């Protein structure tokens, strides 16, 4: 019993250290990102090669930032801070940023958002993180000429909204489907295997679920189902 309490205390300390480190790293990263963005806009007008370099820098910073977010979520899960919001708006503002990242890799991002989608009660930051994880996976799976499609739908009978992230990449081999969401499962050289596991945990804490439909050679569809509040 006492050993277990010690163990938990140790974990709490690790979590706090992780949070402190993350803070110290993310702030300077955010500042570098801001200046890179500014330079990309200024220099981009006169030199397209430099613009591309700056965009790559921004992309790498975003990747590091996302890794820190995922790691932090694992080391010190935050209780969701729920607020009512429009999933479509969240997606639109996300796509605005993600599009340019995808563009550099020759990948197109398209949306098919259902009008009059009911509002949902979610932790915006956490759901944005799920969206980013799914889109980054799609992007990493794609070659030039690839395409990512984001779709929202309202399933009235089930009282849930569905967000699908669809890519036309190589798909996931059937023998790997069961392993998705297992911490540290990755098939990538530089993968961490954290993205999906964190995403599953977040969606779980929203009383939702994630379903995967993948056809080798044709593409992958990750669907996130989130409940719509009863009273609406
Ligand atoms: P990581 O991206 O670090 O590998 P994830 O948990 O995000 O970790 O993903 C785990 C694995 O799931 C990936 O390594 C990849 O094999 C597979 N995967 C996830 N999304 C896709 C996708 N859209 N297309 C193909 N494979 C995917």
C-alpha cells in the first residue's frame, strides 16, 4: 500500500516536471513561430524559396509543439474544460492553419461541413488536438497529389455529430487495426505512437468514440462521434 502511494507520488512529480518543462519549451517555440510567420509573409512577397523555408520551419515547430501536447496529456491528463461550441467553426479555423502545411507537401485539404450542425459541449483545445493528430497522420500517409477530406454530419437518431478525416493514402493493413490506439504503437521511423492513443483517451472522456475504416491501397477514414446535449 505504502509502496503504491510512493509510486503515485513519483508519477505526480514526473507529471509536474513535464508540465514545467513543456511550458518552458512551448513559450519560446510560440515566439519563434510568430516571427517565422511574420518573415514568411514579408520575405514571401519577394522570394518564394525563402517563403517555403519559413513554412517548413513553422511546420517543424508545430510538430514539436504537438508532440509536447501529446506527451503532456499523457503525463498529466487535464480534466476537460467543457464549453458549447460549433464543431464546424473549430474545423474551419483549424483548416486555415493546416492547409498551408499540407500545401507544401502537395496535399489538398477539402471540407464538406453539414449546415446547421448542432452545437456540442467539448473541450475545444482537446478536440483540436484530436483533429490535428488525425490530420497529421493523414498527411504523413500521403504522397504528393494526396487529398484530405474533412466531413461533418449530424446523426439525429443517435443524437451525435460525426467528424470524419478521410485520406486517399495507402491504408492500414488489417493486422494493424487492432493495435491502433495502443500507446507507442507506430510504423513510422520517427513516430512516437502517442497520437492515436491520446486521441482515443480524449474522445473517450467526451463520452464519444472513434471508428476506423481503412482499405489497403485506397485510403483511410477515421470517424469521431461526439454526443449532442440532450436538451437541444
Ligand atoms: P505515430 O503517428 O507517431 O506513428 P499514431 O498513434 O498517431 O502514432 O499512429 C499510429 C500508427 O497508425 C501509425 O504509425 C500508422 O501506422 C497508423 N496510421 C494512423 N493513421 C493513419 C493513416 N491515416 N493512414 C495510414 N496509417 C495510419
